[in-house]
């Protein structure tokens, strides 16, 4: 079962109910918006999409919409609803978890609302998810409109990374990213973002000119990542050099105690020789069921020595500021890309999750993209 990293606030936050009243007319099916959603969330062949609710909220600064889109496909994991909060003022769309805030006594001005969020949200997240977070309003992820954006600074145990979040200006809903412009092609947007990022480790230089790029967000302690990797590797190797592979570490620190350490070691090894990242990953997959946090460091150092890498350079990087900063930036990148589970792949910008027991469509997808077609 794929490991989830979900933002579900319980207790203080009540799950947002976006359904319209039973006697309300059915929502208009907007083909352009449905295509936007299809290209925003994980791809799966032969999916159908339908808007099930489109609820409008109004604030002093303008309107927002809470939209629910239902997807039906052959994957039980991916069949279900997606919530999008659309800021019609800032022309931004927020994906992820939308939660109804506790009713406030009277309207709050923006300054008072910010103070309320700073006091309430960290305690709610700490109580429900056992995460230590802080609200940071500086340099927000996008401009304010009907939603007031901010960053959640999340303590990984080794430092901090960031996740975009916002509260509607009427104080009704909190939403925790990612956030994208509502008028862009999100497939191309993600492809360009990953193609220019220095956080993606491309593990085979000879594939640099390949027409298909597969960027993997994974965690070396994740069983689903280990089980899925042979399928992905076979699809890459079986497409005659038409697909290149890159990796981004996304350690799930709340459920995997040694994942961050292995991510740090991965970064330090790839900094010296990117081609060794896959052998290092596969070594940890082989040892995954027996690995303990105390064994990560000696295992990584043995790998460094056995492959003739600079041991001093590795020690100066491993669990030191260079790799700590890099892994936290990788986590922040994953949040911005909409990663909420491992493994997650981006194939020429298309998000792919849940390959399941019938992965034949994945190879076919690569073939079509290599030919310049849509998947």
C-alpha cells in the first residue's frame, strides 16, 4: 500500500463539506476547467472527470470558489474527489486539503485573522499530525486575493522545509497547497520547473538527449518505492534510451525513522558521482527490511569506500549543512509539485502514481510521449 503523507486535520478542524444543497441545480460542467484538473492530478488512462460541486464564497477582497471534481478510473487508489480552492481575484488554484475553520465570533480584519491563524493552526496540526510547524507570512508563495497565502515551516527533525498554505479572507477555510496559476498548462509548468531545477539528480548522463524525462520522488525506506522500482526501471530500459531518469528525495520523516539520513547520504554520493545514485538506492532497497537508523551511516560509508569516492568530502557533506539544506529544498520542491505520497513520478510533467498490478500502460505512455503525442 502506498505510504501517504496527508494533511487531514481532525478535532479542531472539521472536514470541509463542499456539496451543494440537495435541491440546488447540478453544477455546470466546464470542459476547460476539467482539462485543467486532468493535467494537474495524477494521470491514469481512460479516466472520466465530473464537477460535483462549485460553491462560491465572498470576501471583502473578492470571490473564491470551492470546487469538487470526481474522477472515475480503473484504479481504486486514484478514483475519488479532488478539492480545488480557486482564488478568482489572484487567478490561483489551491490543491490539497481544504478544511473548514472553526466559526469565528464576528468578522476579523486581515491583521486579526493572521494573528488567529498563527495561534490556532500550529496547535491544530501538532495535535492531529504530531508535526511542529510555524506560520510564516514573509515572501508568500503567491499574491494575496480572496485568500491570504503564507508558508508553513515544518520541522523535519533535521531542520525546516516549507509547504504553501492559505486562509480565505473571510476566515471560513484553510487550505494547504500546492498552489498554481489557474491559467497555465500544468503539465508544461511542471516539466519546465523540474527541467531547470538543480535538485533533480539525473543518474545517467548518456540519456541527456532523451525525449522523455521521468523524475521520481521517493523515499529509500518506503516499501512501495522498492516494489514499484523494477516496473519503472524496466519501462526505462525497454524504451531504447528514449527516457531519462532523475531522482528527488522525499523522505517521509513522520513514519520512516531513517529516511532522512539515507536521503542525506544519497545527495552526498550523487554530488560526487550521479551515476552511483541508482546502485546506492538499490542497495538500500535490498537491505530495507533489516535496516535500522544506526546502520545507515556505516552502510553509506562502506558504499563510499567500495566505490572509490572521496571519503573526506562525503563526511563533510553527510548530515552537514550542504546535504541538510539540499534535502529540505527537495522536500519543499515536492510539496510545490503536489507530492503527497511516495513513490510519485513526473513523466514529461505528467504526474504518475499508483502503477498497481497492470503497469503495461506506463510503457505505452512513454512510447506516446516519445513520439510527441499526449499520453
